[in-house]
C-alpha cells in the first residue's frame, strides 16, 4: 500500500465518522424522551378529565331534554 492510498482511506473514514456524528447529534437524548413521556402521561390524564366532563355534560343535556319533552 502506498502512503497516498492510506491517506485517502483515512480521509474517507474520517468523513464517514463526521457523518455519523451529525446524524447522532440530531437524535433526541434520553432526557428529552423522558420529558416527552411525562408530557404524554399528563396529556392522557387531562384527556380522561375532558372525557369525563363531556360525558357528564351529555348526560345532563339528555336529562334536560327528557324533562322538556
């Protein structure tokens, strides 16, 4: 192997390593995933409250309609 070939191969390997580092840098960290998980859990709880309130309101409206009819 000539010195030029080795230098070329090292340059190519370094370019590939840089590309991998760029891709990895764009991925969320574990901490970011944990914060997202907490937000989803909170949103799920909030949606349960909304669902319960909607169901309760619907029952009240149905009760009023029956009284009026």
